């Protein structure tokens, strides 16, 4: 068989070769111009999981970068948990608790270290967050305020309650316009106060207000009051006296008519319903 015979084809073979070459050309162009890369189509659920994973990753990053913030605190009231978080041992915390049970306080970082026996490095870490009361941290300022307060306290001038005006009474803590008028009206009905104990007889004055009155006022001069003639006054005249209501005034007149004149204060105690605890004060408004 000669070499030339290898290149001799039948008509059908030549047609097959031409078709094969045509297909090769078409495939070559298809390879060049068509993108055969497959697109990854993910489901909706997969997309949601991917978004969750992104959030989880961001939260992990926040947790890694998070540093607990320490706020100022009074070391006298440190708890076991807080002490542990700050690096104190159980023994060191117990030392502070035992010290506090004696009703004592630490007032400086040095005192805290002396009681708890913590290390210098731990004290250096904790001390910037110690917050002691103002009267501890500003002793000089509080001393000066206390001294000025004492000076003001010494300057209180005691006024005669019978000379006090409405404005004077209102200056007392707890007394307003209504109470001041009530005090002055009661004084006018009596003709003047003979004792500061009579503040207890003014309706509406609390014990605290009476105490404040006693700090600022006193009966410096016993007033010359118009005394009641207890042996001749009628029921109506007796009722003008604030301590004698109708029932008591009637009892006085009845007792007097049946037993004769009163000779002294002691005779008044014999009257049923007479306020004997106020006898010494009432007696100053009577004459026999």
C-alpha cells in the first residue's frame, strides 16, 4: 500500500471530515464566547443562615473587645462578688468584713490596704475607683463649715415671746402665716404668756415646732396681765379666759356658791374636771 493511498477518501468520508471540521469550529467559537460557569443558587433558608452567621460573628467580636466598666464605690461596703471581680482573695475580703463588724470604717486607700493586706499592685488598680464620703475627703472644708455653723448658732438672739411679731414667728422653721396668727391670737386672749409651756396649749403646734420656738423665744419679762376675780366672776366672764370652757366655768361658779370663796390655788383642785397639771400657770391669771 502506497503512502498516497492514505489520503484517498470516498465521497462519504470526505463529507464526514468536512462535518467534523465544521463542528470543531463551532465548538471552538462556543468555548470562546459562551460562559459555561455554573451559578451557585442558594435557597432562601441558606441566605438567612448566612445572615445569622454574620450577626453571630459580629457579636463574638464585640464580646472579645468588651471590657467591664468599673464605677466608683465605697470600699467599706464592698461585696464578696465585687471583691472577687476586682481580684481580691476570700481571705482579704473576710478581713474587711471582720473589721466592719466592729463599726469601724476605712477612710483612705492606705487604711484599706492595712486592713485587707492586699498587694501594692492590686491597690494601685483598685484605688482610683474608691469613693469615700465628702466629709472624709474634704475634712478641712467640713470643719470650716461646722465652725461657721457653730458661730451662727452662737449668734442666736433669744426674743421675748410677748414682744414677737408675726414676722419674727414665721422665721422659725415649721411656722407659717396661719400658725403665727394663732399664737398671737392666743397671747391676746390671755393678755400675755407667763411661761413657754403655754406653747403646748396652742392648737396645731407639733413638738418639733415647740422645740424650735423654745430655741428662739422665752418669757424674758412676766407681763402684767389683767387678772380674773375668781370669787366674783360670772360664767360668761370666766369663759373669756382660754383655759375655762363653759362646763368648767359653770363648775367653778357652782362650787363657789356651795362652798364659799376660794382662798388659794389649792382650792381649785377640788373642782371636778379642773386641769390640775396647769394650775401653776392658770393661778398667775387669777386673784382671790
